[in-house]
């Protein structure tokens, strides 16, 4: 009988510090993840193109091509989940990584169990968007296509169109849009979005939400998502 056990997600780790790179690689392999490593940004780009990993784990400060630049280059070719690592927690560093297309970030130093939990969370929400339901829906389900003022979200194909033009979104951006289109006109608090989109039950950094909302606005139209100061965001609807 053939083995039907799904293969463990493959991780590409891009880190120039040899001690951190090897310690992180061994920790991830102990948890069952196959790991390929790269020592700089250009090496990471080549290995990404050659091996097509399931998740990219990269440091912000890299030689030849830094982590932000590498993230941008890969986002031009792929929507795979990207988790950035950094010892620097200044807002500009965090925001630069997220704006470049990273799905999340983690600050050094970190416990290996925390890193693995973050990786599994990113992979889980990515697969929830990418994979179809295990069973067909019941007859006459709710509309598979949500249409709001020229914005169309096909929840079966996970495709987005604005004024008839298809707009590519990352899995994280899709999950965020799913929340907004499920409740147009309703204010969604940042903590609610963190829990539903990022699976964070703790008080995580709200900048993750804010930057992803900015990225989503840039793709679907800046005026569609309204900021409700002190609370969160809502998707505008006509009428």
C-alpha cells in the first residue's frame, strides 16, 4: 500500500550568522521539518528558485541582498508564506519587512518551540486558503462570490477581482479580505483580526494588522477599508 502521509513542509532558512543558522536548522529538523539553508540574500534567491520551499524563514540583515529586498524579489514570483527574523524591533524595520510582503515576523532571540509554533500558524492559515473543503458543500450554499461595490471575492476559487480585473493577493491578505467581506460595514477590532487571521490569542503586535491592511488597500482600492480610530477597521459598503 502506498504511503499517503503528507510530506513535512520544506523550509528555506536564510541566515548569515553561522551559529544561529545551524542552531535554528537543527531545532527545526528535530521538529520534523526538512530545512535547506542559505548564507546571504542572493544565495537565498537562487535556492528558492531551485527548490521551491513551502515556507521562507529569513533574517532581515543579510549580506549582498538584505531580507527586505529578498522578500520583495520573491513576492514578484510567489505567494509562499514568509516569516522574517530580526534582532531589531524598531518600527521602521518591522514595517519595512511587512510592507515587502512578509506574512509575519519574530524577534531574536527566540525559543525554538515559539518559532515552530509561529511557523505552524503561518502554514495552517496559508493551507486553509489554498486547500478546497474536504467534502462538497451542501446544496444551495451561501453565495460563493461576494460582490461589494465592484469588488468580487470568489470564495471557492479564492480569486479577487476589482472592476473585472483579477488582483493577486497573498494567503494572509485573502484571509483578511474574507473577514471584511463577511461583515461589510461592521467594525472589526485589531484584536479580533489578529485572532481570526493570524491565530494569535495573545496580545500580538498590532503593526502586523495595520501594515497588512495598508497592503490590502493598495491592491483593492484605498477607500474601501475605513480606519475607525481607537477601534479597528471596516469595509465600506454603498448605501
